[in-house]
C-alpha cells in the first residue's frame, strides 16, 4: 500500500506489533489495521489499495448521524418532514449518514492514539447540524474505538451510529455472533418483515462468510462477535461493552454484508436497524437535543485461535 494517496496522507500509529492507518481528509476513514507476526503481516481489516477515494474501498469508515438506508425521501419528526437526499451514485436511498463524505480533523494523543473530529452543518442540505468524534487507541492485543455524535442547534433530531469495517475471507473464515432475529428485505434492500426463523446459512451463531448474498440487519445481538481465520490461526473478537457487559433492553443491532463474490465481507455494529426512521417505533434511534450525545464504543481484541 502506498504511504500516500493522490487525495490524502495516511496517518499511521503503531503499538504492540500493530499499525493503524487513518484517513482524516477522506471521510474519517481507515486505510488499514495490521498485525505483525513472525510469519508476516496480517490484515485485520481489509486494506485500502489507495487507488480511489471511495469509502467503500477502505478498511473501515464511520456511519454518522445514521446508519444504512432511509426510505421515503426522509423522515417526519415532531410534526415536520425532514428531507434527506440520496448521497451515493447508483444508490436510490440516502445511506450511512454524511460523515463519510466530509473531511475530518485529526490530532495525535500520544504515540498510539488519534482523535478525529468533524463539525457538520446541514451537509448537502441534510437536516443535521452536529459535532462528531472518533477515537482510535491501539492497546496490547487490540484496538479501542469510539464514535460519538453531539446534536447542535434548536429543536431535536433522531440519531444513529455505526461502524463499517471490512474483513478478508480466506477459506475457512467463520463469523460467530449471538443474535435472536433478522429483518428480511426486498431487492432494495429495505426491511419487509422481522423473523426469528433464520433462512438457511443466515444464522450467525456459526456462519460461513462465503455463502450467497446477505445484506440484512440482525436484532437481539449480545454485543460480542468473533471472526475466526484458521489460515492465520487467529480470532478477532469485537465487543460493544454497553450491550455485552451491561445489557441492552432489546439486545443490540448488527448488520452482515456477505456479497456473493469478492475477497471481503462486512460486519457492522449499528445502533439502529435499516430504515429505522420509517419503522414502527423507530427502534434504536435516539432523539438528541442541543448538546446531547450518542456514543458507540467498540473493543477489538486479537487472540490465538484455539
């Protein structure tokens, strides 16, 4: 991977045999998270090739001030309709907020930690005015990651957050997560029906990440997931402490994107399901008033696969 791209420098931090490359100017994305081993360097997230400044080619990117798609051209809140326009070529619905479309500011906090910040003021006509922060800290055995958003302005708006890491899937790769249900979808893919009866190969308790397409949100997630790479003898564990350690009223939410082809898949911790703005009860969304904050914390740990 080149040290720089035509559009932005990669900001590297290193600690405990790990290196993390950040892309503040490119939507606050991540270029790479890598682990040095005696047998060679292992990519814990699929690395950016540096060829194009498209977040969907990065190792990871933030989802703020909402995750996934919003149907109907926007949403109603407190008696007012808030229009939200499509924001990605070929995608009929606005998707993943607008933080990934704006440059962030970055500051180091020691040798192994970086904070990236964004002040967004109705980007592209969106109703949102907010401040966002991402914090990345390499620790012994892994990475601590935080994404938060603070509402700025009069009134209130519903908010959601998510993280969008991609993972390589060499033969034998498995995903394991405790979930209780899944939203089925049409071809959009917008949710059409919630079920606790998983379609064949969709159960995340032991999931082959090479089977046919899944682009769906899951419910009742315990807040912990494991990705096993027998090829490397490694397990990557993701924990969302607020859900896993403290508990969550209805469990957490996550999304699996398992494309039929390609070298990678995505497993996304999210605070609300797809199109929550237009689902009954608006599950997972948090209404924020001026100065109020929503935070998503993720703890990543790497261990030997037993």
